[in-house]
């Protein structure tokens, strides 16, 4: 990937971050005031480092911005999700759905009982890895189900995308080809092709709009472990 193309992609990602922050703002009320859930806190309103935020389903609004700027408030776990490849995984290894491994409501309830209030969902992106980079409704349904379970357990969540237009799961297994998969599973076109980069930006624009009003979604990770192999 040449220097100019890499710079252009980095600028596009930077622009996208700003767009997502703007998209994530709650709609203004009739009085024109910004909803408390996304208003950056004043310096005098910084939360005490030992004070945990109220659960997202509690009464009243939560200042999402302050969760990241007001001291250490979020504690929890990262959960791993990837597409299931039946020809590689077999019928049971990653579960029976399109994404695995499966998580149950009891898993998240136990996490809450242990003192967690946050889950980072490392998940396949909502758009397909290959052109025309369309929405994958099975992937979307899986993410929605996880977010519902996390909400039921009274925790917050951040959405992190592992894959998407021009990037497959197998970028994380570089050098392992020939062991349990072949080179045909690699896809790192997002680092070279403008159409894939545009698709990645479109995927996040769609995602930010879809979850902007979800009270438990408090952050996004635009690409898990970017590695321009």
C-alpha cells in the first residue's frame, strides 16, 4: 500500500471518528438543549474515581461521555465473537449459529454478580467482507441479541468490529495458513482498495445511526487490531 493511499485512509478514518461522535449525540429537545446522555461534563462535574455509574436501566440519564473522562468507572470483560465456518469448525466447535461461541443470559448475569458493569463486544462487522458489502442480517441479529442480554444484566457495552468490507477474520491468524485453513480465506483488501474503505466507513455510519439511541452502548472501536499485512 503506497504512502498516499495509506494517508488517505487514515484521514478517512479520522473523519469517520468525528462523524460517529456527531451521530451518537442524542437528538435535541424542543428547547434546543443537548440530551444529558452525551453532553461532555464540566470540569467541576468529574466523577469520583471510586464511584461506579448507575446501571444503564436505572431511572435517570447517564452521561456517557463522563464514563470515559471522569475517572475509572467501567470494569468488565472482552467477549470474542466470530463468524462460524462449518467446513472448518465442524457442527459443534463454535456453536450452531452463524456466529460463535454462544453466550447465554446466565453468562452475563454472572459477570454482573462478580462486579462488572461493562462488556466490550469484539464482533464481526455488520457488512459483508466481500462486494457489494451488503448488510448481513444474521450478524446484526447476533449483535442485537448480545446487547439485549447485556442490558438485561444491567451493564454497558462497547461495540468493536473485527471484520467488515475488505477484512476477514483470518487476518488474526496470519502465518497459520496451511494448518487449519488455506490462503483463500485471507482478505485484507481494506488496506488497498478504495471501495472496501468506503464500505468500512458506510458500515460504521450505519452502525452509529442504528445504536445512537441505545442506552447501554457507550463506545465504538472502529477496527480491532488494525494490522496492514
